[in-house]
C-alpha cells in the first residue's frame, strides 16, 4: 500500500514570523503548534499523524513528491515477481494428477516348450585336460594358474590342487602346451 503526504489547506504564514515553541513554532493565526518535519522521514511523519491526528507542519519539498524510493520499488516488484513465479509453478508447470482407474491385466499361457533367447553355441571338437598340481613332497598347490601358451584359455586349481581345462580343437597344435604359474608369499 502506497501512502502519500498531501497539503489540503496550506497556511500563508511565514515560518520566520512564527514564535518559537521548543523545537517547533506556534502559529498565531491558526492558534496551533507547527511541527518542523524537514528532518523527518516520510514514515516518521506518518507515525506522528497517526498518533496525533491532524497536525500542522513545515515540510521539505521532497515529502510532497509521490515518487517511490528505489528500495521500495525493488521490493514492490520483487514481491509481485515472486508471487507470479510461485503461482505459475503450482498451476502451469505441474501435470495434473489423476488416479488410474484401470487395473493391470495379466495373461498366463501354458507352454511345454520354451525357447532360449540366448544364441545357441555349436559344440566344436575339444579335449579336456584334467590334473592335479603338487609340490616336490606331493602336497597339493591350490590357486595355481594353468594357461595354454599363446591363448586366453586357462583355469585355476581348486583347494585340492585339481584343475579341469577344456581346449577347443582349433587351439590345439604344435607348441601349444599348458603353463603352470604359482606365486607364494
């Protein structure tokens, strides 16, 4: 709400001709105290008017201007902008929420045969090498890597030192023999 100061019946008495009355002056024509508002802010003037009712006073020309001060202007527009953003986020940016009244349907089919979605691997010729890795005393060596030379085919021995290695036929050839690797800490 914007308030403004307005002079309804201006007094024609000169400020200099009025008698001193404390920090203010007294008008002999009106028989009223005239308050010196020149050092007051607009809000202080409004408080004085609300407290005392109708008063006479000397005003500074800026008190009669109806300009909105820059900080009031920013506050006025910011509050309207914030209200608009809040309202639009509630109304315009949200999708309406509706209850889904349809129940999901389930279909069960009885099939005796199922087809795999995974590609079928053709079984090629291969050999399986099984063995046990032991030390010189005949003790099993678990965790030993068993790898076919120059390939990515390999396995590791279990806790009993046993391994099972399947080698495809195309990987068999001269100089293709297993390597046994073990690191002890």
